[in-house]
């Protein structure tokens, strides 16, 4: 089987040119980050989850960004209600239609861990660098943990956020 190596002006780096992969729905670039340390909050207002953000620069205003988030969660010894909010730059996106809207949320029973995941297809309509991040709040005010079982440093998970530019 012959292998051809492209070099010089034919080298492909970064994003895939549309001349190579024309058409809608093609993945043009992927950017991801993984959070391995812990985070906790008792905030009843949405607050950034530290080190869980990713920036991508779309190559065309007609392209979409597919956002995939996976979170390792745990609550304190009391049942904890929580809510997440997906944010593009400073704008919350993918929200429900109520006054207490969130991107996703739920309740964890006392001293229990869960994994949470979501996918959202965004249309940022820009070619500028765009940052996606996740915020969380604990409406009940109890401590809500990301990547850690309440004070137990031997029980750790990871959380990820991955964005993919999709040709539009």
C-alpha cells in the first residue's frame, strides 16, 4: 500500500480546508479540555467551574459548533439540587423556557455521585475566537462537588468539554 506524504504548500495543518472536505456536516476542527482537579460551590447563583472552558475560532460564520460536556458530580451529606448553564463567551445558551431556566440539572440524594453529560449544537455566527464554559449553581445552598467525593481526595473523577466546528 503506497503512502503519500504532503509537504510544503500542500501540507494540511489546523483545520481541514473545505476544498478537501466540501459539504455540510463535516467536522473541521476539534478542541477539548479535561478538568482533573476538584471544584465545589454552595452558590445559589451561577458560577464558573474553574478550568472547564475551551476556545475555538470558527472558519466561517455559517458553521456550527457542537458542544459536548461530561461532568463528574457528587453532593454533600444532604440532598442537593443543582443546575448547569452552558455559556458562549458571556451569553447563556441552550436554556429551558422558564424564569429559572438552565441547560441541565437535577437532584442528587445524600452522599451520592453521578455523571452528567449534554450535547448542544450552537450557531455562533462568527469567525472570532469563541469561548464555551459551564457554570453551576446549588439552588438549595448545600455544597455541590465536581470531580470529588465530599472531602475524599482518593475518590476523583474527570470532567471534559469538547467543541467541534461543523461545516454549515
